[in-house]
C-alpha cells in the first residue's frame, strides 16, 4: 500500500511538471495571424489565432486589452491598421492577467504608443518583475519577460474611461491573483447592450 502511494505521488508530480512545462512553451497558434473583425459596437478582435486581443475604439483614442508576446506586437499593430485605425492612437493598455502570453509585449507597446498601462493591484508585482513574482511560473525562465512599469494600479470595480466608453474592472482571481474580467456597454443596432 505504501509503495502504491509513493508511485501515485511520483506520477502526480510528473504530471504537474509536464503541465507546467507545457504552459511555458508557446503554442504555434499563439503567433499565427487571424483576420481582425468587429465584435459589436466599438469593440474589435485584433488577436492571433490562439491569443485574444481586443481593441476598444473611441473618439479620444483607443484601448487595447492584452499585449501578448513581443513577437505578436507587429501582428496586433497590423490587425488594428487593417481595420482602419492607427496603432499609435492606443492611449490605454490593459491586460486580462499577468502571464507572459498575455502581457510580455506590454513594454514594447508602451514604447511604441505612449499608452498608459493599467493593471489590477494583485498582478502589479508580477508585471513589474517581468514574471518573476508569479506564484506558479516565476521560477520558469521560459515564462519571464521584460518588466514593465504600471502607470495606474486598478482595484475591483474601478472604471477605466476614455472618450465615450467606460470599462469596469472585475477582480476574478484564480488563474492569477489579479485576473481581471472587463465589462463595458456597447451600442449595436441602435440598442445599448452589456
């Protein structure tokens, strides 16, 4: 019985190790282009086939959600411009959570656009350490990225406003301590929707 428990714990440890290393490896579809499109109202998809990026367009500039990998930044820029918008008009950069596949390109986007970077409070240490402070993947060199200074620390329920659009940050921890769900109202077919 004790021997079976030892074998089971080794198998479990191996499975966790494989799962952790699988996360740290970039999936091919993460950098594969995907046609950008309008979702509803002033909300657009500008991500790759495997990683989601969203653009919120306002008369005073745009909001980009997620920066992905450094390698994806030119693709995100091309997607935004294919839709007829200017990448340099990105005024605010947000993320859904502080894992390298969603925020490693933040430093590059800030440099290219001058965007104000806003991150949920519990993910700020991870972002500003380049992933080193991540409770799960901080020791994995393949999950680290260039640290990025956060310009505004967000808290649950905070509003991010630009032009005629307001996004609300909802703290939804689990995947990361500061995982953030974003909500906003859009107008589609003349009717406001959430």
